[in-house]
């Protein structure tokens, strides 16, 4: 037999041996005077012999406590019987059973038996006060006011020095609540059915040694501590969730893929070195300032960034920016020679006020008060002021030369890094100050953590340091960064400020876990020194850096990078398609002009046509099977044409083209017809026909321009009835001429109208073989198509049809 260090006993081959009075019991039932004998008898009957260490016993007890809390009493009993361990000291188990049963007199007697086991015997009166208070409240809950009054006068009041008179007065006031609900609310007491006795037992356990009775929820506390330590040590922890949601089966560690390590956006809007940038408090906007005096405000809440404002700040460059607590205002300061500070409206971009006392002043740093109605500005020439929103200086601290300013997030204290390598704390209302940090080298910049306890410093030639402002001691010296005499701004970031990031003169961005002095990741991409780094306070997966190379880089996760790459690829494909379309349109226009040169002379010498339009017929016939392609899109907008693969019946079809007064042409959707996919042998014919359609449209545009100068509006008259019974008249005249354009014979026929209500020009281009070379069917088809087209022109309709093998006709209505 081997005894554990905490007094717990367990068995080996020879059976259990008690260590003094510390033989424990599982506490599953109330114990009497024979508890120890019964436990020894049970343990001696064990057939399975094992050797348990002290850690084994503690683990079994912790598991047993958790099982009892979960209500698994039979499982607990089996565990204790099989292991040979006891959950609690017999006296402690007896005390627990009386408390849970509400047997207050027996519980008080059992408490007296526990006095020798207490580390501080005076705690017994504190425990008795808790017992009697619970007894008093339960008597009131049951309506036994007389017994409750007796308990208050003769049991609670005489307890020496462990409660105040005010406590007795409060207990007395509870007798004025006849309703149980009001009593529970006034006393912040859950009642018997609400688990008041179990909560009382948790309070009483705090006074007992762990070897006698385990602290409440001890196993849960240990597991929570282990998880918290794993989370704190996770190099890339980024998820903010309840600690109980993490798995206990494996050690917690976050993947780097969810860490802001990819350059999702590279902003090149600044024309010079970018010195400073800052996220708004809600994390939706980013402000950056550069050497050229430009301040750019970006909206970063969407996948596609949006530029909200481009503000003109100090002429000599933007050295510092600060968002107001509600993000409605933006405060900017310049470099050493800047005598003014500017306050911008982030909604309109207008300057709300200027702070300038003298042209000799230097205002290089600023910070907002928590109320948003005051702010602080300072510089290296002895100016350190508190200002209001109207630009007035309310308080000034003369002779203080500062490099950086920050305000405490929960008080009116102001912190400033001065030229004496110190950070001092100032109270402008009380006009008091004190030194918190003293370094050996100049403090170029600093920032505070969210709780205001720690300060992150950039030290000239030294790098990045972290100080505890409450204990006034140096906590960490972070390694890797290159810091010279230039001003570099660092930032806290991540959940609970778990990470620290800083720029560097070696062109990189360094990121550390706040508990590790070596960087967990180094971000590369800038080509010159990185002046400022800012972590998004609301979206922990976003990081921004500003550099002397004139760029601002937004760093995100790998998934965000993939999304941006897909967007850029889609935009590139769209741009390439537009460029290809524009190149194709230009090529077709050149070819059409070349083809029309031979026909323009014939058009110019043609007899005077009257009206506003003309009709051109181009006949073509074929003995082979006719096929059709649908041509879609609007040519005036530069859209591409698509050819549908369909076989039509052996009929000619018409493409309707509307030509505006400016000469632009657009083709309408062709009417549907019974068709089937055409064979591959027609591919060559399709290409030739598609080219001809484009050439014909260009021909029409040029032809109309040529005819406008020579047309004389003298019309003959004819009438046509519309389908709805209305009649309209138009004076028409026609004229035609045949010529050969290389594809066959072209017949140009002009139709014009002098009616005041009609301003339309109908142009029909029909293509075919020279007269005598085609079949009669082809000629008949073309003639029929012309007659049908004339009827459509009179009715104001237009259809689009095109047959690549048997012929093509284009009817145009303007």
C-alpha cells in the first residue's frame, strides 16, 4: 500500500490502509459511524489489484466530482468501488449530505466536526453565517416568519465580527416581501428549487482543503485553463469564440491560411511616399496620407474597394491621422515645419476647422479625447494643446516637446512621448503629470493597447519595445525589425491585441505574437521602407501597410486572395473581349469601304431619286439547299454578332436593319422558323455569309450619306390600309439600277416618301447571281421577298432574316 501526498488512500494487493483520519468517502449517500468499516470491507473484496499514483487518485476524484455534478450517481458509485478511491473525506461527505437535504441543525453539528481539518479555524464562523443565512431565507420562502425571526435574532445576530450591522438590516427587510418572487429578486437568491443549496455548497467548499473536499467545478476549471493557454500560445489565433466550444481531443492551433498574409490589394493612388494610415474604429474605412499632402479615404467594407474622398491636407506632407470616436471627423497633422492641424468631415470631405496659432509652430501629432468634443495636438517646438471642435485652444501645456500623443481609452489621461526619451502622463484638468517610461534612446512613436495598460514603442536604432504602464516596467523586446532614425508606426491587432505588427526599413512588415519576441510571419512585397502598419480593429483578417514606394498594401487571407484573383481574371477577360470586338469592327469597316468604292460612282450617277430613302435589291439564287444564320446584337453599341446553327427550308430570308439619321445601324432579332442543326460542310458558307452581312450594313450607311445630298423629294402617290383599319397615304417614287459588286449583280432601288408623318427610308439589299445565271426559283424567291418587304415597310414593321446559301436580302427602315 502507498499513500498519496494529499492524504487520499488507495489499495494495492494487501488492501487499504487509512492515513490517519483522512480515509475518504464518495459522498453518494449519508454516512454514519460505520462508514470507515464499510469502505474497508468493500475495498478488501476487490479482486482486481492495481497500483495507483497520486495523480491517478486525483484524476479519479476529479472525474468523480464531475460525474456527481452531471447527475451520474450510479456511474460514480461504480467508479469509486472499482478504483478503491473515495471522493471526499467522510466528515466532509456527511456535512454535504446534511446541507443538500436542508437539515440545518445536523449540518451545524457536522461543521463543528470539520474544525480540525480547516486550515484557518476562524473560517468556521464564516461558514456558519452562510448556513444560517440560507436557513433564514428558506424559512421566509415557506412562510414561517416567526421561525425566521427567531433565527435572525438568536442565531444570526449573535455571530461575532463576521457581518456588519447593515447585513442584519438587509436580512430584516426581506420579511417585508410576502411574495416569493419578490423575495428572490430582492435577495438575488434563486430559491430552493433554483439550486440555492448547491450554490451554497460551492461557497462552503472554498473554505475546505482540497484533500478534504474538492473545490467546485475543479475539472472544468483545469480544462478551461489548458484551453486558454493553448489559445494564448497559438501563433495564428484569429477566431473569437467561447472557450467551451474548442475541442479537448487535440491541441488548439489555427491555420496560417486564415491569417492576413496575402497582398489582396495594392493601392497606387498616391504620387509620393505614404507616411501614415489608420483604420476607422468600425473597420469600414481606411485613411492614408502621403508626402504630397494628399489624404485618401477608402471604403474597405466590400470586396471591391471604393474611394470615398481625396482630401488636400498639409502642403508639406501628412505625418499623422486620427479618427474621432464616432468616425465622423478626421484629424491630420503635418511634418516638423507644419504650423497647423486640420479637422475634416468624413461625410462631405470639407474642412471643419483649422488649428494654427503661429507660423513658427510645429504640430506633428494628435489624438482625440474619448468624448469626441476635444482633441490634443503637439510638436517638437514646445506646443502641446487641448482644442475644441471650433478650433479654439482650451488648455495649453507650454514648453513640452513631443514626438507622439495618445489618450487613455477609459479616462481623460493623455500620454506623450517627449524629446527626453520619456513617456509622460498628463491630466489637463488637474494640470498634473508624471513619468511612466524612460528609455535610453529617442522614442519615435508609440501606441496604446485597447485596455490602456501596455504601450508599444518604436525606439530609434533599437526596434520595438512593449512597456507595462501600470507596473512601469519593460515587458518585451521584439526582434527582427530594422529601425534607424526614421519614424515608423507600429500597431496592436488581432483578438484581444494578441498580435503586434510593425514596419521596417528593410522593406518588410513584421508580425509577432505578443508572447513571442521572434516574428511569427514576415510579409514581403514593398520595395522601400515601410513607414506605418495598421490592423483593422473590427475585422481581424485585414492588415494595411504604407511605404516609401508610394503604395498602400492591404493584406488578407488566402481565401480573400483567391476571390480577388477570380475577380481580376474576369475583368481581364471582359477587357480583352472588348478590345477584340473593337479591333474586329475597325477591320470590317475598312473592308466595307474598299468594297463600296466600286459602287459609289454608280450611285452618284444614278437618276435623281425623291424622298428620304431608297431600296437596294441584290439578287442571288442557288440550286443547293438553303441554310440560315441568326445575327444578334446591336452594331451601333459595338456588340459582337453570333451565328446560330440552324438549317431552314429552301426559302430566302431577310435581315432587317434600322439606320438612324446619324448613319448608325443596328440589326433586329430574326423571326423564328423551323430549323435543324446544319452540317459541317456549310461552315465555309457561313463565314462568307456573315462577312457579307457586315459589309452590306456598312454599304448602307455610306450609301445613305451619299444620297442625302442628291435626293429631291418629289413623290408619286399610293395608299395602303393597315391591319387595324386605319389608312395613311404616302407619296412614293422609285428608281433602280443594276451593277456588279464582285458577289453578283446588285440592283439599287430607291423608295422615298414625302408624307409629313413619315420619315422612314426603306432599303432592301438582295444578293444573287447575274441575270440569266440563276434559276427561276431563285428569282421568284427574291421577287417575292421584295414584295413582302415593301408591305412591311408600308406597315412600319421589320424582320431580320438571312440565308447564307440561297441568297440574302436586307430591308432597312429609317
